[in-house]
C-alpha cells in the first residue's frame, strides 16, 4: 500500500470521503502514486468547478502539490464561467504557460458577461502572443455578436474564419448563421447555410429556422422546417418553438397542428418552452380553446404561457376572457412580470372600464412594477385611449426615461380623442427631446394633420420622414394619402397611391373618398372599378365614399345600383351613413318623393344625419313642407344644434315669410341656442388669418375692403350677378348686395390676392357651407385673375379654375 504525498492536503470536510475513494482507486490499479494522484485531484477539481462549487475548487487548487496545464485551465474556466472575471483575470496572469484553451476560457467568460471590448481585446492579444484561435474561440465571439447584434464585429470574425479556413467548420458556420440572422441579415445567413456541404447538423438547421422566424419570414421558416424533417434531422426543444412562432406569425394553424403532432411523437410535449410556444401559436391563430386546454394541462405555471393566453384573447376581442385568465393568475399567486400588465391594460383601453383600470394601476404600484418602462407605456396608452388625458400626462411626466413608444402612446391617444392640436404640439416636443419618430407615430400625426387640414405641417412631417431613411409602411402611406386628399391636394394623393407597392382596402377607400371630396366623383367610380378588378373587396366605409361621390357628381342611377349591391353582392348591411348619402343623392337630383319613400322604408331609425341630408335637399329645391318635417325631427333629436334652425330660417327668409323667420329666432332664443357665426380663414407665412362677415378688425382691413371694391366690378364685367336670395338681412336690394360683397370667404379671397404670390394656389377654409353667391363669385374671380382657388367648406373641397368649379355646381 502506497503512502500519500508527504505534504498534508487539508481538504474541506465535504471532500474528505470523495478523496479517500480516489486513493482506494489508485491502490487497486497500482498506478505510480504521483501520476495517479495528480489525475485524481484534477478530476475532483473539474467536478467541483462544473457543479459551481468554486470556493471549494479554489481551496483544492491552492492545496495541490503540483499543478499542470489542466489544473490552471480548469480554475480559470471555473471563475470565468461563473462571472467572476476579476478573479479569472488575476489567475490568468499567474498561469505559467497559456495555451489556446486558457485564452478561450477567459474570452468565453467575457462573452457570457457581454463584455465586447474586453473579449475582442483578448482575441487580438491572443494572436499577438502566438496562440491561434480555434473554432471554440470564434464560436464564443459569434455568440456575443448575436446577443448584442454586433454585425460589424461578426463580419470581422467571418473574415478571420475565411482566412484561417474555418469557414467550412460546422461549429463556426452555425455561429455565423445565427449571428447574421440575429443581425437581420437573413440573406447572408441563408447563403452560408446553403453553401454548407451535407454535414449540416440539427443545431444549424434549428438556427436557420429560428433566423427565418425572427426576421419575419414565417413561410420560409416553415419550408426550412419541412426540409429539415425530409433530411431526417431530429428536431429538439429549440427547433419547435421557432417554427411554432412562424406558424403564429402567418396564422398557419393547420401546419401548427401538424407540428404539434411531431412534438408529441418526439416526446417534447412536456417541455415548458415548447408548451408555451404551443399556447402562443394557438392563441394567435384564434384557437383559444386549444390554447386554453394546453395551458390548463401544464404541470408548471409558466408566466410566459399565461401571458400568451392573455395577449391572444385581447387580439381576438375577448377582453372578458383575458381578464378571467389574469384573475386566475392572481388566484394562483403567480408571479407577474413586466409583460403581464401591459396585456391586461390593453383590455381596458378598448373596454372603457376606468374603475377596474385604476384597480390594476394600484396593483402595479403594490407589486413594484411602476418603474418599468413597458408597464408605464401601457398605462399612458390606456389612459389616453380612455380619454383621461390628465392621467395619461401624469404618468408620462413621472417617467424618468421616455422612448418613442411612450411618446407614440400619448400622441396617438390625443389624436384618437380628437385633440389634434395637442397631438401636434406633443409631436414637436418629442422632436425637441431628441426622440426620432417611428412609423406608428408618423402615421398618427399625419392623420391629425388631415383632420386639421394642416397641409404645411403634414408636408414637413413627410419631408422629415423621407430624410430619416426609414422604409415606408402601409400605415404611413395610407395616412399620407389621406392627409393630402383631405387637404385638397388630390394630385399629390394620387402620386402617393401610384408609388405604393402594397395596397389594401383602406388605401383604395382613402382615394375614393379623396376624389369624392375634391369634386371628382367620376374618378372615384373609376378607382372603385379598378379596386374590384384587382380583387380587393370593398368594406362598409368604401361604400360611404362611393355613395358620397355619386351624390356630389349627380350620378343617381349609379348610386342606387351600388347601394343595392352592398347587401346582395357583398353582404354588407347599409348603415345610417349609407342612408344619409342616399337621401342626399336623391334629394340633390330633385327626387324628393323617392327620398321620402326610402326614408319611410328604412329598417333603421333615421338619425340626425339623415334628416339633415333631407333638410339640405329641401332647401336646394325649395320644398318647404318637407323641410318643416325634417326640421321638426331634428329639433327633437338635436335640440341644441343651431344648424336646422338656421336652414329652416333661411328657407322662410327666401320665401319672404319674415314672421316665420321671427318665430324660429324666438324659439332659438328661448332655448338658449346661438347661431355659429360664419368664419373663413387661410394660412400664409405660417400664420393663420381669420375673417368674419363685414369684419374690419384685421390689421389690413382698409386694403382688403379696397381690394373687394376692385374685384366686384371686374367680375361683374365678366358676367357675375349678385344673387340677393342669399342675403338674409331684411333690407333693400342695394343693402343686400353690399352685405353679400363682405361675406367672410370674399374677405379671405381679397386678402389672398394681396398676399399669395402669383401662380401659387389660394387655399381658403370655411366652417360652414359656402353660400351660392360666394361660390359664383369664386368662379369668376378664378377666371379674371387667373388663379387656382381651393375652398374647403363644411361639405367638400371646391377647386376653382378658369371660371369652373370641380363640383360642377352640384354641391
């Protein structure tokens, strides 16, 4: 029996029994004492290191009578792999002979801790010291590049691999494929994958499937998974979640079910990550029952799976189901994470349940998630969409770190609630704060510009978006098209439409409505025909724009045909908006009897918009009896709305029934209803100028009125005759003619002729419908002064050129 080394080894008491067994093994095998003892000590050191018992490993290392290369490398790796890099570096400096394994251990530790600079400095120094990196060195560095999406660093490693002939090494190529895929360079990853010989292993296949899935190429991920199965390569717990994510992204539920079958046959159905991916796939594919079944059969309550169930329920509009899942999580005392609460808050954003929303906010504070940016962004979004701007702003102001999502949530919320000017101010504040806008906020702010007809601001947003280098998206293009159309720039809107590579029903509808609002109803119909020929089905809103176009173009027969096709061809039940357009269409055509008949046959109860359309038609065609019926219904539906009172009063005035006019005015006074004054405005040099009828408060009032006195005689010579039926004052003919000359839109026109450069279009806006006399005057002015005049009233755009209006005098 041999004796142990004369140096007494002081092992921790936990190692004593282990070491005695090692000594026994040495005696049985009769190996030289010092050689076998060194091997056994290295084996114990390695086992301690791998089990994470670093303190005990270091004790053993310090007591070892002789340390070889394996001992040093094992201890350096133990420190590095456990994240104790300071101690690893210190020990690394003491290593007498540093091999490639020693360098790799320290580089691997730096990579695991995400220390880019240190890892690459060691990589270069290693080569300087004469040690050649191998596939494991490059594998560690490529994993770091994948983790931190460092494309340029990854390309450097790729170049080194080519120079050192590691570019066909399966281990290295797998790392390169993963790195390029994570850095959104899927084509490069695909090229390397395809260039590999037949030695692709399951890790490389899984990396390629994951790469396609992460880059949004769901169908290619599915195809790659099929090829992998065809080649007979076994899938694992990393392959299945990636292909299930791809199935969820493209809503390929049937293929997802087949993958589910593969999972069961492969024995991975109990894996928590695979099951979580299954829940997510079924939830996103609208199969909530299957998702729920898998969730309930899970042995472990995985918060990711439950979150997926909540998100899937919210996307399907099943807010009650989502809240029920959240309640079960709470009952099971599950630990929520920063992804749970945003999904739940999305429920309240659409449910308008402020009471329970505040309860969730309190729970967020109690559980310590009030400082998480993701949760705060969801709170801002929820409060903003609920219309609680003060609460949204309060959460926003308390956030120390705001990103583009934070600003987008607030701006979009203000925009959705009709606070368009505030949305524009916030957008300017975001840019001042140095936050660059993304597609979502650009689309939202362009929609606000469209509602405000803020053309110059919208053009600036468009220009900055182009300068930013961001690729356009369908939502941005649709908002851009709508903005230009609603600002009267229909040619620019068409240019945006023609440049779009992808269009949906919203795109087509926006252009149809845009042409209709700009007096080009026949172009709307042409676009509709192109849409149908291209295979895009119209929706509820499309028919509103189409019927509006027919109404304003005088195409009553076409309008009736489209109205009938809604239900018969496309299964779309007409709503109040469609009936209002039809009443307007028939009324404008003088078919008041048919309009009244359609009104009486309606399944729906006529709303205020329908009666307003009928009342407006009665005013055009002078049907006072039917107008009284429409007005009385409006008096009941909207008793405080001044429009029906004014329209009926104007009709009485035109019929010289001044006593009835007085009755209407007394009724308005008794009910406390005041008439909204006519107002016109225009923008020049980034400043808005507002005008009221016979208003002399403008700084350039003298010049404006002098210009009016110049315009009227000139257009009279061209054929203009004032229509005093639109003068509502009970005065003589000369007084009525004078009052017409000083209507707000004529004052705005005079100011525009004084300030807008020749050749530039004149843009005027009015809060009410333009009167017939001003409409005629605009036509003659456009011809006499050779100007393009664009007038937007409460109904549509009027483009005046060469003495003609785009509405064809049918507005």
